[in-house]
C-alpha cells in the first residue's frame, strides 16, 4: 500500500480554510479535528464547517472526532460527505452500531486509540473497521512531541491488520514530521496525519512531498 498523507487543518488558518485546503493539492486527505471541550480540553469545529469545507475542496475529508457521544454524532459527518469518519474507542458506547452506520452512509470507518489504550481488546472489531488511528500524542492540541512509546503498538496493530486480511489502514496522528515519520512507517503505519509539519512549513506542498518520500523509504508495506 502506498504512503498516504493527511494534513491536519488544526494547524491551518481557520479564517481561510478553503485557501488552506487548496494549498495542499498533493494531499491524499484533509484531516479535520473535531473537538468538543469534553472529550479533550479544546474546542475546534463541527458539522457546519465540515459541510462548508466539503463544498470548498475536492480533497476527501478525514474527520477525526475527539468528542463525547460519537455514537450520536458520527453518522452525521458521514452524511455530510466525509470520506472517512473516525471515532474514539474511549468515547464510543456502541462502536459496532456506529461503525456500521458510518459505512452504510458510504464513508470509511475508523477507530482511534489514545496512547495509553491498548489495541488488543479491539481485535474482534477489526471486521467493522477500515482504519485504526493510533494517537502518537495525547489528543487535544497540535504541535506536541511525538511519543515513541506508541511504536510497539503500531507494530502490534499492523500485525493484527495483516492477520485480518491486510485491508485495514493504520494511521498515526501527533508529532509526525520528516524525522518521526520514518519510525512510524517502519513500524507499519501507512496513513500519516501531519499538522505543524505541513502547515507550519513555508512550502506545504514540498513538505508533503518530503513526508511522503521519507515514509516510503522506511515503509515495510509494499
Ligand atoms: C491532536 C490532533 C492532531 C493534530 C496533529 O489531537 O488529533 O490531528 O492536528 O498536529 P501535529 O501534527 O502538529 O502534532
Ligand atoms: Zn487528529
């Protein structure tokens, strides 16, 4: 599988989101961090902004819901046209139902795990998933330092995904840059969220190319 780069608009200028989406034409996805002040101590944006962004760009939206009660809200993001909707395992009360609803509405279904949440308890859910998101920082803010402690879990997640047919993507999110992306790719990640490393760069297009090349060099996935 090819390396995919999903720039996080959390690091973009929220007053110019359409321009910021257009600034990364070589992105595979646009990562949209939805935060509710409850699941994480930060507040960002919600459905109306996702609906507007959907109309403003042809890049598929990768919605990462850091919210409580994702069972109630996640299907609406799929309805709004998100290409991928990821809910947190720590917040979902009926993940099977919610993941099925996301898929039934035509989006890819993702399950996110915080750094301290093990992946093994979710093995039986893998058949319901298109992507596992492993947080490589505590969720809530951009610009944090990458947590190397998550690397063994990336390896274990990749092994589980392979055992289940190899169609599940393993995404990493938090502190991913041209240096840390190699470690993640080597451990088996194949979709890389990058906020500061893309939107903090003077040339976001070149930054994405550089991340993609570094990820591909280290990738164990062909
Ligand atoms: C953090 C968000 C990330 C964030 C990553 O909770 O989920 O998507 O934007 O930002 P960087 O790449 O700057 O660590
Ligand atoms: Zn995110």
